[in-house]
């Protein structure tokens, strides 16, 4: 019989299977051990540079020739490249703070696509109910007819909460708009934001972060209407009877009012202020082919102009140092899972998640495949027909 040969072949196959398994297992163990155990979950700047953005404090990775960061008193701030999403430097990027009217960036992202700019609407009394005491207003009046574009200029230039209320009602109502804004934030990977009042009015529990606001500003610039409104310095607002009055953008880095010098290359976005939030600002500027987005939340020194001057110093630093720093994280949240306890990322984002996790599962699959292949070889060999040798 040639049974001895078949047995030796089966044993050889088993040995090869075991050897392959031993060769793969260390690789799988090595992959699963790559992640830094002390680093919180969050976006990675690159495979070799884990994100620092979920860690408290100031973070920057300077190379030779990079300038020192300016002194900034804000509770939270961030500087990012608008094209790549790379975060160049940040301080408490995910600290949850009241956003004030910078939340109107998310309102615009959510509602702009639903309301054509040229349609006309006559304002009803109930649409202006609930505007908070002390709110910034553009002067929307009951019974007066406006184009939707007029109302958006009221939102972006005068931060008019009255205009926000009317647009929200046209979008399905105040609460429905808040829910849609929340869903929009989650779809963008902005997991620090909780929306309760779409106009940004101080409401207990309403928060956002420098990271999330930078996302809203960056995405907003991709929408031509958003980009046009946020860059408008002056406009006319209907006053009734064919009369109109001038409104001017309250973003002083753009308009240059009240002692703040306009920033060269600024393309706008949105400022805000409430007694609880302090001063907040999302600003974007373009120079020499590079666009930067900066968020500054609640400066602790310097008065009302501090938010603009601190944004100015961060923009100056960013333009001079962008090519001389390694990123400390990314606004491209589809490259990493949400922070612990946050809502799950949308399917498109989840599909692009983690290299380490994906690699570990790939190695595990290789192990199972190696075992299965070896077993199949053994079974095949043992089932070969047994031939008897002819005696001689």
C-alpha cells in the first residue's frame, strides 16, 4: 500500500499549516499593539502622527523654521487648512462651550439648500414669536414681504434672530429645524454640538466646540450661497414701501468697524456674542493660494475686540508656519471613529475608519484562512484512493 506516503503527506501539510499559523500570529499581535494606549479615540493626522485634538491643552508639532504660537487667551481655538482639513494647531479643540451666533453656520448649512433665494414670503405674526430678549435683530416686520435672500443677508450680516425665526418656520418649524441641524452636525462628524436654539441664543445645554465650528465653516465655504453671504460687507434691507436701509456685517475682521482693522484676504464666515458664551468667531482667509479656517471661543482678556485680534494673530501664524508644522489632527472626521459616547458615524464615514482595526481583522482572516487551507489539504490527501503495491 502507499498509505505510508499519504500519511506522510498529510503530516507534512499539517506541519506547513502550523508553521504558517505561527508566522502570521506574531504579525497580528504586532498590529493590535500599535495604537498608543494613552491616546484617546479621535481623528488621526496621519498613520505616523496620531491626533492630539482630544487631549486638553495646546498642541502644535513644529518643524525647523516654524514660528512660536502667539499668546491667545481664548478658552478654545483652532487653526486648520481649509483644503486638506489638516489642523495646524489647537487649544482645547473639543471643549464644549456655548457657541452664540456662530451656530448660525450650522443653521445655514441645514436650511440654505431647502429654500430658493428668489422666492418671496410675507411674514406672519406667529413666525416672530419666541425671539429671545436681547437678541440681535435685523428688523424683520410682520406683514412685510421679503425675498429669502434678504432674510439670509439679515442672518449673516446682522446676525438677526428675527430672520432666523422666519426661515426656521419656513423650514418646518423651530423644533424640526433644531432636529435637522443636530442630524446635519452628526453627518459631518461634529459630535460636540448639541442644538436646542437654532439661532445660537443662550439655552442651557446648548454647546459646540472649536473643532465642530471649524467643520461648519469649512463645509459652508463649499456652498456658493453660503460663501457669498458670509463675505458680504454691506447690503440694503427692505424697510417697506419700497424703502430700504443699509446693514453692515458685524464681523469686524471683514468690515473693519469699531477700531478693528480689516484682515487682508478675509473671506468672512460668522461671529457671535452672548453673556454666557462671551465672544466667538469662525473666520476664513485666503492668501497665496492657501485658505485657512480659524475658530476662537471666549477670549478671557482684551475686551470686545479680543476675539478678532486673537483670530488675526492665529491667521498670521498659520500663513507663515503652515509649511513648517506637522498636523496635530484633521477635520476630515471620516478618517476616524467618533469620540467615546458619541453618536455613530454615518455609513460613508464608518466605511473609511481605522487602519489599525482593519489591519487586525485582516490578519485574523489570514489566520482562519491558513487553518482552513491546511485542513482542506489534510482531508484531500486522506481521501485519495489507496492503491496496493503489486508484490514482486
